[in-house]
């Protein structure tokens, strides 16, 4: 604190100006980030690269997905999507758990199934 007392009035004003600019930049970044985020609205299911379903993330759904190598059981409940059962041997898609944020996905490679959360328009 003693070194702050040794600063001239001009140096103190410069420090205050720099702090104000940093705070303003942080606030503007937060506003733009929050304003540009799209709320996730859809669960998109693709099999072998082809979209087979686009479902509402906020509507509870229970669906069997017929993949190329077997089936996956997709459950959408309380704004979360998950694959609860799969016919594949490794069950990585089941262990992925629940997803709910835009951009998150669940992949079942043996069945060639991809479940993705996408934001609204």
C-alpha cells in the first residue's frame, strides 16, 4: 500500500482509467455473450448422417432409434436427453449420460447414431 501513496496524481488517474476500461470491457463482453446465446430447443437424431428426428427438448419423449447395427433407447425428460439402453457391445453412448446444452452430443458408433442438442432460431 505504501507504493500507492508514492504515486503522483496523474499516475493514480491513469490507474483508475485503466481499471474503468477493464471493468467496462468485461461488462460488455458478458452482455454480448449472454445476448448471443441461443437457448437449446431441439434434440436432433441422425443415423448414418441422415436426420431421422428433430424433437423438442422440453417435451418428454421416449423413442427407440433403429441404427445400422442395432437399436438405442432415447429418453428426453425434464429438459435432458439421454440414451438409456443400447444394443452395442461397449455402451459408451449409455455411459455418456444426460445432455442439455447446445452443442452437446451422444454418439453410438456401432449403431451409427448421433444425438445432438441444437439451439433455437
